[in-house]
C-alpha cells in the first residue's frame, strides 16, 4: 500500500515490511529515521549484494531468536528487483518481532518489487520524489527558527537553489551553517554564499574523513585542489570535532563488544552504507585515549586561530597534515 511521506504516522504499528524508493536520499533518510524512532530494536544494516552472497547467514539472523531477545530492525541498502524472491520468501514465512526496511533507488513502474508493495495492503510502500523549492524553503525556515538565527527570505532562496531538489544536499548546507554559527547567532549574506559554495569543491567532510583515516596522499590532493579561506577554517575544525566525537562514541562501544561490524551496524543514527568502510579504517587507527587527546587538540587549535586569525589557514593545514601521519595509536 502506498503511503505519502507526510502520512508516515498512519502506518500501522503491526507493519513489518517497508519499501522506500526514489532518488531523494535525504527524504529517504528522514523517513527511515521516523520509522526507527517509532520502533524499538537492534538495527542491522545489509547491502543487497551482501545478502545475495551470504543468504544463509541473512536468513539465520532474521529467523533466529528467543523470548528474551529484543526486536530486530533490518535495513537493506541499495536494493533492487534482484532481492524480490528473498523478500517474497520472508513475507510467506509470516515472520514476527522484526521490522524490515528496504532502501531502493529508482524503481520503474514495471518493477516487481514496487508492484508487490503497492498492491499489498499489509506492505508499506513509500515513494520519495524530489522535493520542490517550497518544501525545502519551509524546512530551511524551520531550521533557522530552531537555531534562533535571523535570516532573510532572499538568503533562504540562495541556499535552496543550491540543493537541486534534494534535502540531503540541503541538510549538508544547513550543517555547514550550524557549525559556523556555534559561537555566534548571526550570519551575513556574504558568509552564507561562501559556505554554500564550498560544495563546488571537495566536501570538507571528505577532508576530515581522510584525515581520521590517515590517508595523507588523499589529504594532500584535497588541499591542493582547494583554496580555503580563513572563514573555512572554523567550519573545518567544527566538522573535525563533530566527526571525532562520533568516532569516540563508536570506539567506546567497540571496546565493549569487540566486534567492529556489530559496532558500525548497530550505530544510531545509522551509518550510511558508503561511509562504513572509511569508519572501519578510522576505528582501526584511533583508540579511545588518543581520540580524547585529539578532541582537546582540536579545541586548542580553534583558540589558536582566533588569536592568530591571519594565519588560520596555515595553522589548520599544518594541524591536519600532522594528524594524518600514520602511527600506532594505543
């Protein structure tokens, strides 16, 4: 049965199978997070190819359980019609105490998977079409009101125009602005233009991810391809701090369960499939003690560039290159 994205509250509590399809990744992420918030359970992330290669292990995880085991939530990423028979088999088994979320790309009208979910009243089918500018504008207005940051409609329109109808892009732009305004509650049109134009270069998040993975060659390439300004340095450090705190949380969990795949797959909010491999590398590079030291270092560097604003690019660049050096972190 088809549910519009604004009808998620109408989805029955007993619903087990959920199909989300379309190219609006940001909207799909929002919908998945709403489903997760509504249902308690341990989250397991799978790729479609992983399921096809390890089908027996997949079935065992879904079908095994006990009265003392909490509910499970299975998220299948990058799904297509290739997984149709597997899903049909699970539907026929009448499984319970489990939620299955199928995250698919574009599915044509003749898709067997899409047709199955659209015609069956017990199945949830959620199409995610591109957002229009009115929707993105409302989301942007809500964001700035929540953050208590004054902004004109003209500046909102500038931000929305950069997003190409995808709230995933919008969230990236708003996160840049949020990080930039942590220490102040006002931002100029010139600052907004500078921040949103960063997406035309390498994403700052890619720079930080490779620094935490200590991929020095990649970092040098990114630095050479970009002409960062003094304003960018604050965003770089705030992004660095945010990602480092996430790694610290994961590292603490990893010390407890000793299973890196389990740590990543059960993370909340869920880790996007394309980020999993580099996060594994980061967790292998950084242990808890060193991560805590890194957080202190990042805060100290931010204080340093505030005192030496004219040298901020050099300070931040040197810091990133220093932390990208491969070493044993115990």
